[in-house]
């Protein structure tokens, strides 16, 4: 395979990690040694060990381009210019290992520009279930040209625009609707076949790093920013819903830490002080502020994490909390405080009930 594109030389450390962020995902990479031996990189963290002074030729294949190439935390440079915002679908650079054996990890991160909506509804008995919804997405220009009528705007885009100018999306059986990737621009997102006539909202896709990579702006000005991969996540519900709380352990790379252990929880007041002697039918705090929860059988004050996750037995009231007296096998908590807010929903659990994830970062893993 001929690898002919832009190239540069970079001196590697004895242990290096290349973080390659791909615009819109859909990419691979490959490493070729000076002996023409090729190693494929398919995604995630792929590690390779090379002898000293090995000259590598690294090629990135992407559908939409490259956001950046970083060596640990620094963006690599070519003749003083950073390797970022590259539109080329195939990009090659040379990378020379140091004078000792080098362990090189390639971290291929998909950077998306998309949104995900989980739609849930509650029946007259209060039972929560997934909802079937349909949304139209179209560039703002076609929407305005069609006098703000979503069906007509999509027809205009189909006739006069590009495939990237519109999308028609329907939720699956779990109430989840996820768009394809959008290119840079402003789009109008509106529910179709909508008896309640809910208001449309804007999806803004930008390459400017001073503002969110992708975000949704509602008519009242409120904005939902994307996560670090460029996906904006929203929950659509027909009523104010409280969700169960799921504690999740993750490391600094946002990977699940499948550890086991126990912990206690303290409830805090608005000033961040421990709330003592609180009580309702299913939750109470003692004189030291430790929480006990009633699971319909007994009161529980020590909670157990298995494989990095724990769903608390009762719905927590809105407010601030602190994890205390945590004991895990191979790690300790870096973050211990968390906040619970009504209608903050991460998705649905196996029983299609709303659940909110509280991610706690750990040390030593």
C-alpha cells in the first residue's frame, strides 16, 4: 500500500499515547514500520511495542476528517502548525521512537456531531414506558424557505439540497432516537405527526473550540451541550419524572472500573453541611447524617457496588450528597460529592424505568 500524503517527523517518548480524534467517527488507522510491516488500528486503545530508533509511518483514514492528533496532552505540530482540523480523508505522518524501546498506544476517538433523544411517557396509573416518536431535521435555511413547516422543508431539501441537509428519524422499541452525524451548520429539529404541537429547537454544529462542539438550543434560550464525543443527549417526557440513581465508577479515561466494594452516603443541606435527623417513609438520616433506605423489607445503610455499578434501592430527593466510608478492592474515590435533580434522566433500565447515572471518578485504576 502506498502511503503518500503530508508527513512530518516527531520524536517519541519511551512511553507514548497518541490520541487521534476523528470528526464524525467512522475511521481507522495503521502503522507501518521502516521494514514495511503494517499494524492495523481499529479503535479504542491499541498498544504496540517497538525497538529503539524505529521510524514509523502512521496513516489515519477518516470519512469526515480529523479533529486533532495529540501526544499525551499536547497537540502534535508540523513545522510549527498543530495537526488539527484536517479535512483530508487520508493523512500520514512519520513518528520516530526514542533511543529506548517504546510502548506506543493509539487511542482512536470518534468525534460525532449528533443528538440522542430518549422518549418516555406515563400512563394514567403512573407507569413509565418507552414512547414512539418521529422527528424531522433540516437545515435552517430550508426551514425558513418553507415558512417554518417541517414536512415542506424536508421536501425542499430532498429536491434541492444534499443528503446531509435533512434527516427523518423514528425512535426504536425502547423509546430511543439517535441521529446520524451532521456537518457544520444550524439545523431545526421538530417532532412530526405531533398532536400536542411541541416547539421545534435548534441543533448547532460548530468547529469552534471556544463553544460546545455540538449543542441544542431551545426556544427559551436553554442549551444542552454535547458530551466529549459530540453527542447531545436529551430526555423527552410527558410529565415531571423522578428517576432511580445508579452509581458508576470510572477512571480518568471515562472507562468503567469493574471493581467491588461498599460505601455509605451522607445527605447535605443547601450550605453543604451534613443534614441530620431527616426522615420520610423510605429514607432517613441518623445523628451523624448517614442515610438509611427502606427497600420494602429492611432499612439499609451500607450499599454495595458490584462490577463498578450500584442502583440505590429508593429514589433520592433532590439535593446534594456525599459518598463516605467507601472501601473498594483496588482503587479509591477521587470524587465523592454528587447532586440529584428531578427529571435528570440518563435513560431507561431493563424494566424500562427512568434511571440517572452518577459517575464517580476513582484513583489507582
